[in-house]
C-alpha cells in the first residue's frame, strides 16, 4: 500500500511539474524526450512534451504497481515488490524535471543570442 502511495505521489509531482512548466515555458519551447540513449533525444513541441512525461509516469506506476500486487510477483522478494514501482516512477520524475530544465535553459540561451 505504501508503494502505491509513493508511486502516486511521484506521478502527481510529475503532473505538478508539467503544469508549472506550462506556465513558465514560452509557447515555442521544445522539450527533450529521451528514448534510450543520448543519440535518441527528440525535441517535441511544448504541449506534447508536457503530456508525454506525466502520462509515461502514470503508465509506468500503474503497470509496475499492478504487476507487483498481482500473483505474478508472489515469488518475488518483498523488497522488490515494494520498491520497484516507486523507484522507476522516481527516475521518470527526475528525467522529466531534467528535460524541463533543459527546455528552459535552451529558451533563455536562445533569447540572449
């Protein structure tokens, strides 16, 4: 139950970060979306980026939370069942915040040139 609450809190923090970025970032901002390695970094429009990051966090939290609570994870160590979903959702939150900071930094550097 605590795992679900922590994962939900991280997903909510992702939504809050996206809402704040929607206010702070200019309309023409491009948000980085990393798919694997540095070579696969796509700059998506602001609206798409602000939807994709929280949606990915909610999807991962739901899927991993469901798997950890199901009979599929009955033989797993309790530590893995309790930590997996919050850990992965927390990493996604950190990546989202990093992407939003990069988008903000690119916009401020573009304005100064």
